[in-house]
């Protein structure tokens, strides 16, 4: 594959064929994120995209999963996305899943008819970053969208038959907004009722505004007990039946997983055990992105 710059994908796409259909992120101003800072957002030429898929067919005997990179593939013209999905289906009849990142902006420009057609042609799921359900945290972190809009776009995706995986970040509001961040994020998840909920724990990346704020002392990171407190508040307020909950990313101190709402009590018990014994947490040196 011919890649431009660093390529990122969700952990669950580790075994997927990854083809860039766009370069970078269409927003790319979040204060905590450095993922696509080295490149400007651009739509990749369609012929180059299709050529990569043809090359992959020559190289790989069996491809079950395809991830369309970079940070906001859904922003392409719908007709071009149809062509990409038709090509995948033609070249890889064994493929059972096509996914991509999506932003509230790219979902908004897609009509419901377009989203339904994308699903018919094989787009099974999109990954969307909520980050926080608190408007105060979202504004601080320069997300570019209020919580209500992110929720609305998540609901739109689900109503059109496309599965939704939503992520948020523990610690994103610092100690001052700990409770509001936890409770409002849970409420946002509940309103969307996504198929998958993913929780990361904040890590400060160089060359981001957040990195500068931390070193200037204007933003304070949570301690491990505060991370557990916030996590407990989040889980206590979750009411999203059927959502698969995963807090098993390398950035997390605590490995927590289950299916809501049936595993909620077990997850709370695991958090309480960790609060009593911090040695159960992942050591700081072992955390990563």
C-alpha cells in the first residue's frame, strides 16, 4: 500500500486492510490530539485509491476486513464512496466488514438516503469520537461541536442502519470538571445507545496545546484515584442496553469490559477493588497510545 504520512486505525482494525481514501483529519484542531499534525487534510485521488485495492488483491489471498483511512473518510462525495465500496465487493467477495472514522461534520453532510445506500453497499460501521458529553470540556478541548450535535449525528447513523462505535477520554476535563465530564459523557452514550463504547485515558502528547497547558500549569492531570473516581461515576450513570463497553486500550490504567447493562454491577465491583488496591492498575510506564 502507498501511504502518506502516519496511518492510524482503531485497535479492533489490527487485522484489516487499510487504504487511505482521504489524507489527515478534516478538523485537526483538537487540543489533545497530535495524530495528523504533519499533514494537511486532502481528498485522495479516486484512481489512486482504486489502484491500491487492485494491488491488494494481487498480494493478499484473503481479506475479511477493510478500514478506510484517514481521519474522516465519510467526507468524500457519496458517489465516490459508492464506487469504492463497489470495488471492494467486486475484488474481495470474502470481505465481511468495511469501516471508517466519521466526524459529526461528515455525517451531517450525508443525507439519510446516502447513509442507507452506503450501508447497503457494505459500510458496516463508523467510529466517531465523542471525547466528552460536557460542552464545557468540548469547548476547552476545541472539539468543534457541542454534545447535542455529536449525539444527533450518532443517532442519525444508527437510524440509517450503520453500526456506531463511540469513544471518550477519561480525564479530559481535569479535576475541576471531573464529575460533569463523567456524568454528561454517560448521558451522551445513553442517548446514542451505540453498539460499542470505547474509553481511553488521557495521555499528553507533545506538540499539542494540551501539552503546553500542562507544562504551564494551567491544566492539571488526574491522579490514579481520581481516574478511578471518574470511571466509577461514568459507569454508575450508564444506561445503554446492549452496548459493548471496552476500557482495555493501552492508555487505560484499569482493564474494564462488559456488555451493558447486564455487566454493569460486575464492572463497578472491579472499579471498587481497584480503588482499594492501586497495584491492580497498569503501571504508568506501561501505558501508551
